[in-house]
């Protein structure tokens, strides 16, 4: 008897918007079940990002894409990528059915496993999807896992997430903001100028352009507590991007015990997504053009 294709677990659309639906298990990548359309979607998304990202994405990301041999030859096999990944930084990709609960996700990262949704978006979802799919997870996140410093940061983040569960929901929110503004939507300062490293940007045509070229958003130097106390947008391009000076800065930021940081932040009101503070190192103060006016997350 053949194994059934794993479920495609997606958010549900309701009259109040999208409601997250979570999966928990690890599955085998059903590579033989991908359709011609699935492979064409990968090829289209890959081609347009590879045309766009040189001179925008950081060198470490572009080098990772090349080392993995990602290209316009269809959806990669996770097992093939895992051979190089395991030899280089000891990480592995695990296939999942959809969005994971926080504690399951943290456990994977803490053990150097990166969850990748096995399914890819539909052709009419090329420009926007409300949740991570295979292209976002694989193309956006996995290339940087070949970088030893970034790979160690991701594991340290996962271990920090496990500890945060013992502190409480506010601590988890602080930690979520750190992931959002670094792993998903981070910029890095290089000798050649600002570059993208966040997966939510490098996997998005529109935000790859907006994050660097638009005058609308703020671009502010990274500070651990500043980031952890800043709310964010999930329904629009970001109002603020935080800029690191190098991946070592991220890894060093995870070394301290976060418990006293959580205590300090709990006593203060969070900052809005678009705030610019007097103490900030400012690369750009946004014009705020096109910003949504409803509440941040």
C-alpha cells in the first residue's frame, strides 16, 4: 500500500480574516506527487527572484543558493539538500504540513532542524500568500543555514524559545518580535550598502524592492531590546526595518540570559511599528506614505 500524500494544512478564511491552522508532525516530502504546475510555480518564483536579488540580497544568501544548486529545474528534493547542509553546519530540513505551534517550532530549531512546508503556493498566489509555503521556507530561509554564524544564531534562538515558555506569553511575544525583525525581515549593513537577509523579503518580489528602494519605511540600527519591544505588521510591507552590522551581532545578542530583559520590557509599553526614537541609529526616517492606520500586532 502506497503512503498517502501528506495534508496541505492552510489557514482558514473567515468573516474575521484568516485564522491560523496548525500542524505538528514531520512527514516525508512527497516529491513524486508534485504536478507540472507545482514545478512551474517554483521555476517562476525562483527566476524572478534570481533576476532581482543580485545587488540587493547579502552575499551570504546568494552564495548559499548557488552552493545548493537551486535553479529553474523544479522543486528541489529535500534529501539532496540535506546532504550538503548536514556536512556544512549540521542542520537538516524536515518536511511539515503547515504552520507549527511555537513550542514545536522552537524544539526543531534548538535541535538544528528547519521545518519546511512540503507544499507550494498556487499560480494565482505568486505575489501574496498569508502563510509560509515551500518557496518561502526553502528559498527564503535555508540558504543562510549554510553560514555557520547564522546557523548557530538560529539554534540559539530555538533554545531561547524553549526557555521563554517558562516565563510567559509576554516573553514569547518579545521573542517573536526578534524573529520577525531579524530572520524574516532583517537588513544588513555591508561595505556596498544595505542588503537583504530576511526570508520574508528575499522570497517576495515586491518587498525585495520596497525594503531597499522605498522612502516610506524607517531603517534603524539593530538593538536587542529595541527590537523585542517593537510591534510589527503582518498584513502590509513593514513600516520599520532593523539593520544589523553582521551576523556575529545577532549571535552575540543571544548569549545573555533573556530573563532580566523580559522583566524590563514587561514594565514598559511596546513601541509602535513605525516609531522612531531619539536613541535610534537612523539610516532613514520613513515618509510614512501608504502606511496602514489600524493596530499593529
